C-alpha cells in the first residue's frame, strides 16, 4: 500500500509540476527586454505608465500601436490612488526603471519627477505646438488635452435654489451645513492640484482655515472625483467639485446633472492638462519619442476632444472641428491659473495634507 | 483621520462582526447537522459558500447606488458595511464550528458542571471560566478569531464604502490608512513600519487561537480525524459514526430551524444572488459594447493563470502542512500565519522584499503576485484539505487502487470511478475554490501585478469607482462567468479522463 501511495504521490506531484510550468510559461509577461534594433533601441515593447483613465486611454495606445507597429505595454493606475501611485512607483524604481514613457493625467506629479531627475528632455514637433503655459521650457515634460475643475450640480436641486452658477455655488458654501456637498480626498489627483492652487493663490493660512471650516460643517469627502460625480448624480449630494470628464460620464448616462466651471475670485479657471515625459535611462528612446509625438499631435488632441471624456485641446486647432461641449470648455479654458510655477506649493501643500489624512 | 482611529474602528467592527458570526455560525452548524437529506445539505452548502466566493468588488459595485443614498447617514452606511461583512464571513464561522477539533470536555460533562458549579466565589468564577474555554465556548472563540482576522484586515469592501462626512468617517479602517500611506510614503518600509500595531493585534489573536487549539484532546469533529497531543491529525481506520448530543439537535420542535434557514437565504440573496441579478440586468445592455474592448480577453487569461498557479501553490503548501509529524503543529501555524494577516499586509511585505536589488530577476514578474496569493490562500487550503477527508476510508481507497491493477476492464473502470469519488473529486473542488478566491482577489493583485500582466479584477475594480455602466456590468458578468465555465469544464474533463 505504501508503494502504491508513493507512486500515486509521485504521479500527482509530476502532474502538478507540469501544470505549474505550463501556466508559468503562459503567464509570461510581455514587458521583457529584447535585442537591439538598427535605431539603437531595445527591441522590447514600449512600457507606458498611464495615469489617465484606462477606459479612455487604452484606445489611444492601441491606435498608436496600429499606426506605428510599436508594441505598447501599459500599466494603469487605480482610481483611488490616481496618478500619485505611478509617480511613487517611478521614484521607487529609480535604480532599475521599467517605464519608458509616463502619461500622467495632471501636471504636479510630472514636475516632481523632473525635480527628482527622473525625466529626460525631448523637444519635438509636438512640443513646439503647445503653449508655453503647459510645458516645461527645457522639454522635460509637455502638456496636452486638458480638463477643467468644475462644479457638478444635481438639477433636481433647483427647487432648493441651487443652480449651476459658479459664483452662486461658491457663495452658498460660505455658511451653513455642507453635508450635501461632495469633494474628493485632496491627497491625490486633480483635487490635490485644486488645493495646491488654493495654497498658492490664498496662502497656507487661509487654505487651512477654509479646509477646517468645510470639514467642521460636514462636507462629504470621498475616494475620488468619480465618486463625487456619482453622489451628486444619484441625489445624495446636491453639488460637488469634480473634473469635466467625470461630469460627462454622468451626463452620458442621462443622470440629472449640470455643471459650471470652478473659478477663483479673479475669474481664472483651473485647467489641468495631461502631461507626457520620457523616463531617464529608457532603452527605447526612439519609440518613446514617437509615442510622445503621437500624444502631442493635433490628431490625438482632436480624438480626445471627441472621446467621451471631452478633453480640451491645448495646441492650435480649428474650433469648428470640436464637438459643442468642448467648444464651451475651450472658451472657458482661455483664462487658466498657471500651474507651472507650483512645484514648491505642491510639496508644501502635500506635506500639510499628509498628516491631516494619514497621521 | 489617524491610524489609531482606523485601528479602533476596525477593531470595534471586527469584534462585533466576529461575535455575531460565531453565534450565527453555531446556529447554522446545528442546522447542518440536523439536515438529513442530501439535496438539502447540498442547497445549504451552496448557500453558505456562495457569499464567500462572490467577489467583494461585485457586492460593492452592485450596491453602489444604495451606498450613495446611505452616505449622508453615517450610521446607516456603517451598518450596511458591517452587515455585508457579517453575511460574507459567517460561512467561515460555520466552517470552524463544523471542522474544528471538538472540545476536550464533552457536552454531557459541561452540563453536569453547570448543574454543580458554584459561581458565587471568585475561585468558582475562575474555575467556571477555565471550564468554559475547554467546553464548546472554545470552538466559538476559534470561530470568532477566524472571522475577526478576516474582518479586521478587510480593505476591498471598506474602500468601496468609505467616505467622510465632515469630521465623521464612515467605514473607516486602518487598512485604508495604510493604503493611502503606502501611496504617499517615500519607501515601502516606511509604510510597513506603520502597521506594527495592527499586525501585533492580528498575531495576538492568531496565537490565542492556536493556544486554544492546543487544548484539544478529543476527536476532530466532523472530520473523522483524531489529533494526537500537539501533533498532526491522524486518519481513523473506520468511518466516524456520528452520535451524541451535538449530532442530533432537536431543532424541529423550535423556531430555530426555520429562522436559521431564513438567515441563510437572506444572506445568500443579499450578498450573492441580488448583486449578480442587478449587474446582469445592466450587462444585457452592455454586451453589445464588449467586442470594442477586446483587450479584456488578455486580462481574463492573466487572471485565470494567476488563479491556477496560486491554487496549485496553496494546495502544495497545505499538503506540506498536513504531512507534518507529531509535535510539529507550528509548521501549520507557519504556513497559515501570513495569509491570516490579510492580503494588504501580505502584498506590501512581498512588494518590499521583491523591490530589493537581490530580487531583480523576480521584480515585475508574476512571481510576486502568485507568491502573495499562495500565502494568502494557504489557511483556506489547509482547512479545506482537512475537510475533504470527511468520510474517506483508507481501506476502501486502497482496495480501489488494487482493483485498478486488475486484468479485467470492468473492475478497472469501477476502481477508477471509486478513486475519483474518494480522492480526485474532493481535491479538484478544493482546488476550484482556491482558484476562484485567487481569481477574484483584488488588493494584492493591484499592488503586485506585473506590467503588461493586469488581471481582470484590477481593471474592473478601478472602473467600479465610476459606478455602474452597461459595458462595465457586461465585463463583470463575463469575469464572473469565466471561472464557472473553467471549473465546470475542468470537472467534466477530469472526470472523463479519470474514468477512462
């Protein structure tokens, strides 16, 4: 009997090992390096870390693959830790970078990577077509296709006198209960940029007082702009602060929502571009440059404008070619708060926020 | 919100959920023993296992709108989260009640002690408590400990239910704090340093449970296995004959039976069937959009492969743990402990290790994720491997194996069928459960998946923050269907192969 058992166990073990080996082979990832091409590039696929929503960016990267024949292996960030998760990952991988191109969905993280010396400058045709306000003068990163910070309002709240009017909404938040007002946690993503703008425009003291006051009056804080949109669309909150792309998810779902751009006291809006940069030490520089050119191209900006996320083109474009929604956004975006000089403010603001939320 | 607050919230919630789950688990275990018909037992088994296997992300996604309505009412939202947690984890308590070693003091002795005990003096109380933890209360504490460890370390559900209403937090947990902190922290070791207190709590509960286990002297209830003093379980030579007060509860005369059935039905409806129905309705409208997103096939392939590898790894670990010789129960503890700390802690620990230069060859490969999933599944694998030995009779299995060497075809086939029923089928289903658990695990998968090797659950979980959309519902239903098809086809193929 013992011999039979041993034989059985040996067979079972062999089957298990064989199956495991088979699965390991099948699971092999596509991110490995390869040989070297005539251009001097590594033959392996281009690794792209992408903080822009996968639901929108996946198609752009696949179109790039189809057009150029360059294989792209994307890594997306989760909604909860949007953008900052990938920035931290690139920083942790500084000694052995895996990423070739970083497509960020905001600007502050890219500026942080630049300060850390993790980006490589590149000025191509795409760089030249973008306005100075949305790119690094030395070419370490460049912005394209932007979003606006907006108020999202549930239209059924109109009977309470709540309308999609930026000035009136801001006025409403100055006093009283805020439990039916939603905002995302400011640690990550575009809400962090929003807070950084306040830090710069108001000064630290006023921002801290405002933040404390909002929390004292019960503002609803959630895990992302998508959740803010959802709370307002479902009527759990009357209005909140989110991004245009999230607003359009609700609008396309035919939820009862309207929006107004968030404006600072001087009327300026918060316009947050996507940004792209090449990671220092990439072995696929030529491929990386081609992707950067593709993302900064007029064609891509136009495609993103027509995508469900309605991104606002930053480079020169014939407005007639844009959908009506984006024409309105395009007009509003002409008076933006400058983000390029906010590197120190972003660090200081995050240093203050981190113990507020993660003591 | 501070880490301390997160620990206190999670601790309070986990204690309440664990206590309630242990009580309900006791009632359901009695129901299980009271049921005599095979079909009713099968129904109950499916109803119990379904909430455990239903991914937390699906439940959160399906109830997203309900959650949105509850956000302005923190108490309601906390209650909703705790209820879902309780219903999902109660089956674990049932499993412990059914499979844990029977207490050293049997029910008759406990009853005699109750009749004679004098608890009026301090010494009497101490004696009574000492007596209690050696009686059935011990199994209850074990059940509560298992549920506590899972509830305390939950992140998936907490992340979906969490919000803040001003200074009031909803569904807050230390796991959310750690998740945020590991994003913000400059290094992983910095983030790991902050989880010393939660880990200490988990280890204390784990060691307490193991200490309770060492009090065992009797037979492993329901398993047909006895446990030598401080040693490994040993199979009996004869099938265990159920009897005694525990196996013949008189539930028919009371309301307990229908009430327990009602709870089980409500739980499976609320945590499995209703979420699936809600998502499926949306999915019907989203199916047409799926062909536009063909990348999901790669994600499904990745998920399946990670799940299969982790299931095989966990089965291997359980096999090793259960082969330990007398006096080496600590090997079981060693195998189970990492998994009982929760997938978040485990994932961060694995990440902190493989990012070191020495592990350069391993970094950004599937090995990290598969290793984390294997360790996370190990306790479940050990428990299930014990349980599938129910009714196993070594002499019968041995006879069947001898028959397989027969020259005649019919006895050989009959022997194969017997071997499949007694050995192959139980192991296959344990593997299937482990595969499904790994397939739907989102936390470690998010932290450790290699670039270009995204599992489906990671992408779907990220999309879920936008709440319901038709195409997303279709993806969720597809994601749910794949393991069902794989397990179904696998069962059929293996059955045919084994028989032929």
